[in-house]
C-alpha cells in the first residue's frame, strides 16, 4: 500500500526547473518509492529505471561510467547513486549539453558523500529534496501541506485539525514513522528496527567511515537516543561509550549526515555565534529512539522518565517535516539566555520570531509560556510574532493577545 507523500508536490515542481533531481534521506524512508509513484508510473515507461544495488550494474557504473548512460539513456532514474560517484561528471556533461529539465532522477541514503559530490559536480543543476519518515499528516491521509507556523494565516488555513485520540498518538510515537510499518501494520516494529540498525551500520556507516568498534558505535547511538530533546553533551556521550571526544564528534557527524539525528541550534542575534554554541539533540524517528532505549510499550514509554522528551521530539520532527516536504530548510532554533529562561522552539519567518513551548500536559497554564517574555525587548531586524503552547489539551484557546494553546492535531 502506497501512502501519498507531501514531498511529491515539491518533486513535481523541481522537475520543471532542474535537469537533475535528487531525493536523499535515511534508509527506508521511501525515496525510490516517491520517485516511482510520482514520476515513473505517470510517465508510463518513458523513464528508464536502474538500481545500483544490483552488483553487476554497479560494477559497470564504476568501471565504465562513460558507457553507462549510453545503455541507460536519459531521462533515467538511478537509485542508490552514492555507490557510483564517478557518474556525476557524466551527469553534468549530459545536462549541460541537452539543456533540458527532468533528465536525471537520483536517490541515495548517504547524505554526506552524496552532497559532497553534488556540490562539486552539479552546483546549480540539481534540485534537492530531503525526505524523512512519514509525517502525522501523511499517516492520517491529511492533504494539508503548509509549513507550520503559529500565526493567524496558518491557523485559518489549517481549518480542520487532525482528530487523534491520546492512545493513538502514543502508539504512533512508539512505532515511529517508517513507511514499511504503516504499509504493513502487522509488521513487528522491533524486528524492523533490529534489521534497520544492522543494515545501517553494515552498509551506510562502513561506506562513510571505518568506525572501528561497531559494538561501541551501536552503544553510542543508544546513548544519543537516551538524550533526545536534551542539550548536546559530547563529553558525556564519549564517556558513556568509552571513546575519545574526537571519536564521539566524528560519530555524531555520521548520525547527523545520515539524517538520523537533528541538531537544533540556539538562537543568537550574532549569527556566527549560533554555530559555536551548544545545540539540542533530537532523533528524527521516535520509533527508532524508543527501540534503542528499550521502551517496550507506548504506555510504559508515556509514563516513564522520557515521556516528555519523546513528546517534544515528536512535535519537533513533525514541524521539521512540514518544512522539508515543501522544499524549505527548517528555520528553527531554540532560546536560552543567561537567566536560564528557555523556549523550546523559535521559528524565524519573514523577519519575525515565533516562540513555541512543547509540553505533554493536558492541563496547560499561562505560566507555561512565561519564558516568551524574554523576546519582549527584541530590536530590529527581529520582531516577536504570535506564540503557542503545543500540548495534549483538546481545544484551541487564546492565551493573552496573540499567544495560543494549540493541540498537537494542529501540526
């Protein structure tokens, strides 16, 4: 069963403007399926499809790159393109010669190496889509496709929020967002994530870098998952895994480049300081994080010590997906000042900062957004926009002149 992806709209738009379209993201999030359902099937056989997972085809691509696109003439879809980076110069050559759009559709699951090759060979020629797991909207077959922002325009456009009961929400958070788990609801999620991690380490990680001790690398991933929605403490991650700080930093960069982990940067009026200050760490699939940290059931996870962290992680990832599915880099930050006032999320759009607090409570109070006052003294070019408290309350309610209580169904 194919679940319609919101990124399909972005893919069709890029097709009009670029000779090369690349879909990248973690393993098994549906990159090839997105291209097949959106491009290949509607074009009824006009586009050649080839996968470099086939060892014979891969050998040909690596050894005879100049001949490869004679056998597989554009327009062509090449899956797992990261295994043959030597093809990129030929893609560039053909794109410049043909001067047409929609010549090459490429997908790959190793973002670091893939983006390096794209930046070197295809700058200005490639439209790129970063695909993650299914969004809540996609799982619920909701066609609403706007990037989240707690302003009046978004709320007016949203009109009908998702009606999702509390138990189903936690079932989704616990199960995660991988398409296979929803295409086949009976598929055991523990077996899926066990195989997923094994394949990820054996194929993706080894291709990026030799991690040396793979057992320690798996322990490192578990330690990172246990810290989702927390400030990054690289020294503690290194200590827990018994590796050097340098190794921990390198391994973290692998998780980020693989799109398993997102680092949320702190907001600072000095742009250069945002990159050097400590970020917050979020796993981009709550199901994988739940599996790694050993929460066996949705109820145990919800009532456990990490319940709030998982809810916050879920909300953050849903907001991230709402942006990247539209082809927009998420303009997201968090806020913390020397008085220890903290705002979970800031969205920076159109010159305004929108503060967001995230709590799994069903009994929100005005004091929950007290930290928003930290933005009252913003100076140009920054301006405070409407804020919201995203929680498990049932109704949309105003908190003061511009801030609101926003149930998670409005995401």
